[in-house]
C-alpha cells in the first residue's frame, strides 16, 4: 500500500497530458499538430522495447501485414520514445513497439519518432493507455487495463471515461467481469463467451457450471439471462434477487463493485428509506484495502 501511495504522488503529468501523447502516436503526422512534436528519424538498432510493456503477444500474421504496409508506405505514425542514459541502446519505446517490430521485418534502417521525457511510472501508464486503445483487445484485457489505471494511479471511472472517450457504464460493466472465476474469464479470453453472456453470470452462485452449460449448448445471451434467473440454478435467498431491484440500484451495485473490486449488495427495506449495504471480501488483502478506503474518507456532518 505504501508503494501505491508513493507511486501516485510521484506522477508528474495528468492523465489528459499523457493521453495527448498517445493520441499523437495513434494518428498520421500529416498536417499541423497543435504542439511541436520534434519528429526525428532514429536508427532501429538504437531502440529497445519497454520491459514492463503489458502487451506480450504480437501475432506473426499481424506483424507481417503491417510490415507489408510499411514497405509500401513507410511508417506513417511516429513512435514515442524516451532517452536512456548509460545503456548500450539509446532509446526505449514508450508507445509503438508493434511498428518497431514490423519496421525491422520490412528491413527499415530508421523509423520516425518523437522523443519525450518520462518517468518509469509515466511510461507504464502510457503503455496501459495505448494497450486499451487496441481494436483487437478482448473484454478481460480491456477491463484489466482499466483496473490497473485505477489501482496503480488512483484514477476514477469518471476520469477514465472522460479522457478515453468511453461511457462510465461501459467501463463499470467491463470491470464487473473481473469478479468472475478464472475459468469463466478464460472462456471470455478465448471468445467462447461474449461479455453479454458473462454479465448474466456475475450475480449467480454457480457461474462456472452455468458457463460450461452455455458453451456446451451454444446458448444466446437472452437464453443465458433466463438460465441465470431460473430457480433451478441457485438456491432461494432471503435477500432480494437482482431481478427484484430497480435499474438504479443494480447500477449502483455495479459501480461500487467496480470501484472497490469486491462484490457489493444494496438491499432497501421495502416501503422504508433505510436498508443494508453488504461488501464481500475474498481475502485479507481486500479487507485491508477496504479498511484503508473507509478510514481515509472524510466524515460529514457536525458534532
């Protein structure tokens, strides 16, 4: 926890400023940019990848296709680099590793690049932001990226939604998927399930068994939702079922669960204004995080 606090305090730039560099990296360099980019041509052998880059998979076919495009048109979008001191290589990739790899396949000797000064923390943050922008990202990878930005750098869902151009509900719904067991997440990663299927399973007591059944029978999202609500799939509970709650309450539960990374239930007393808020933690680390959050909140009202 101490490391997280130091990391957040040490962040030199705001998310919007870092996002602007990713935006520069993700569009062609034609036309006048609003800021001076100082684009340079850098030899490929003087560039090294970021060892903490969250993206590890670079499919060969995708690189071959990009290399073919580079042979024909060159590298249209510049890489974002930072200078390394006292290393055998001169620059480290902040954004654009895929283009750097493809440029080498295309046998280019130099690539266009913009040199920036970043801390290690900022490099990681930009790498996560760039990763989220990928078109081929699966729902779990995207959700994990949002979770990293919130956990490591203290960003809120509202801030991410504004800067990344996403709706808050989109971010909240994706992050709720991370509550599912690893086996179900694996089915999502392999495209056996869609995020719609997975959302229907979040509030069930036996998501793994239901997910296996959905895959085996090839059920649609609507069929999965009906299956999840069926009394045969879960024991009767004294508390209100999700279907008995209004949309605002379910949305509030989803937002709280996504922000805390824990299962949250909001149960109103019928006909009254009071009720019960239940937060379920899986381990002592989560309990420690919850205590830290609650004890750091300012108390309202007067004594």
